[in-house]
């Protein structure tokens, strides 16, 4: 290589080094920038996962799977609704629409229905309109109801004026399928809000399954035992009634379901005259929505499906050891046959009282012809009594039983009528002496005093399961013991 060539290469070294240095700096700047972007991305992801972890509930994870709910991902699918919250912590959410209710049935059917539908509104991120009741109002000011649940669900007194009530494209009325679980409401009801602004449930009784996820059960209890309060008029008169009874000492509430409509509906005519049996049958045929018309009363009674008569109740109370000094409050409507039918019961228990005997006519005047308000008074007395004894397991008996469990497992004597009517018949036929009869009755009742017990779950038979409101064990002190019973939604059974 010549000296001239060497001189040219040496003289070009500074420029080459400068170019290399610039390239290295650019590479370093690029790597640094990429690293910063990556770090910020990781930080954002960690914050997001932190928030998700705080609200995550493993038992509820399926609630965020919107692809299975509203068809997300389909080219023709509408924009997704706000997914239900994975947990039930206090939060603000974007409402998916409005839920209206028309509650049907008696006092306790409506009570349970309101609790159920608050849970549905919470599950689906809906705005709940204060429920319509098919009786004159017996609940407290809706402001208390709204305030007490403000961290659970959004509740309003009425629909906004912007909602066109005459537009069929905005309203949809329906009856939810009975005994449905969360999956039904998420997969069948929630997608309807892609099309309608308001869904109106015109029947709400028994529309929710007995067994749901743990946190949802807790919400049902919160509504039932804390958010729902009777109106001030009912509370005032109910407390007065309780104080009068307390002044007499301890007392028993006997929920005696020997009322005309109950007997007509059930077809139970044991110990009734032929004239009375015919009268009850005519009443049953007068109501077309009572589907069962021809009923074998004898067979039904032996199956334990009839309320005990006042005479049968008298024998059971004596066998259980209640004496003549026992104060017994009858929680019921008008007894079929009136005072004549109560004569045997009153002869054995002279301290037999009813609200009409303890309150003056002026007190009860505002409640006349309002059976649900009268039932509310009986409900308050039933909760306050030292012992509660239902002669039939209807809605009130079940809801009071559950409420008394919630208040500390207060004594409730549950009567196994299928076993008891056999004992009653044997005693009345003089084939079972009194001492043996009394001993047998006590043995039948011994395990049914409202003590802690886990609710029974029947696979694929949600209607036949133990009623949630009779034993809301998720909300009671024995909840941990019952958690060993595996939760399964009805749809997955």
C-alpha cells in the first residue's frame, strides 16, 4: 500500500469515529425510550390488576364473561352493556337500563319479591324503580329504602320524564321464569336491555332460586332485615300491641291458618259439616286461577298438606305442655266458623287473644279492609313473641321463621303435620293413650324448634328445596358450618 493511500485512510478516521458515536447514541436513546414505554405499560397493568384483585370474588368470576351474555364479538351485535361487577362491594356503575316491578301476592310474597329483585338489579347493573304494590302502601317512606341501599344498587322513585311510556320500543313487560338463578338473568334478561330501556316484571313471586352465590344471599338478607321497614302507622300500632302483650308476661303467637280462603284453596275440610264443605268448594270454583278444583281432603290431610284445625291445635298445645295460664295471641285473619270454632281452644286456654280484643276500634279503623296491613301487625307480634307456632307452612310462617332465626334463633315450634295427624287420629280413636300421645308429640317436635341447621339443597328440584327466607343460613351465625355444602346454580346442576 502506498504512503498516499495510508495518508487518506488515516485522515478519514475521525469522521468514521464520529459517525459511529452518533449511531451508538441514537441506538441508546431508542433503547431507553422503549424501556420507558415498557415500564409505564407494566406499571399501568399492575395498577389495573391491583384494582381487579381487590374486587375479585372467585365465586362470581363468570359475571364478567360478556361474550356469553350479549353476543360480543359478532359483527351484528350491539355495543356491550356494562358487565356486572365481579364482587358486591360498594361502587358506582353505569346503569344498563331501568327495572320496574309490579309485586303480587300477600304481604310476605311481596316482601320476598322486593328482596329478590333488588338482588337482580344489583347483579345486572340496573336502575330499580321503587316497586309498585298491588295493595295500599304498608312500607316506610321510599327515601329510607333508597338511602339504605345506595351503596348496593341505584334506586329511583319514578322513571325519568325522558322515558316515553307510550313507546313500545322502550318498554318490555314480562314474567321471569320461576326459581331462576343468576345465569338465567345474565343470559336471558340482560341482553333485552340492548333493545329496551325499561323491563317491567309484572309478576315477581318465586322468580329467584333459593340457592345462589354467598354474597348475593347476603344482599337479600340486607334488604329483608334492614332496608324494608313498615310504615310509621303500622310500627306505632304494632309496638303498642306488643307492649300490651308484654304487660301480660311471656306469650305465644299461634299462626292459626284456619281461614275461609285458605281452606277453600287447599280443599281441606276435615271436621267441617257438609254445608261448610260445599261452601268452600263453591269458593274454590269461583276463582279460575286456583287451578286445583276436585280435591280429596282426606288424602291431602294424611300427606300433611292441610292446616291443623283449632281442635287439633288444642291437643297439640296441651301435649307440648302449655297450661291454662299461657297467653296465646292468634295471628290470622277471620277464623272460619268464628268464635264457635274457637270454643274448644278457648276452653283449654282462656287467655286466648286477638288484635281486635287488645286494641280499640279507633286504633284499627285505619286498617279495616286492608288485609296486608293487618298481616303486618301480626308479623310484628310474631317476631316479638317468646314462642312462635305456625299450624301451616305458608308464606308468613316461613318468612317469620327465617326472621326469628336471624334475630338469634328465637324459639319457633315447627309442626310436622304428616306425623302429627296420624298421632291425632290414633288418640281420637282411643288407640293411643294420652301419656303416649303427649310423649310422641314431643318427640316429633323436638328436632324442629328453629335451631341452627343448614338449608336442604335438591339437585334439579329448586322448587322443592328448603325456602331461603325460612332459613337464610348464609346470614346466620352458623354460616361457616353450612359453607361446606357446595354451591351450585340451578343451571349447572
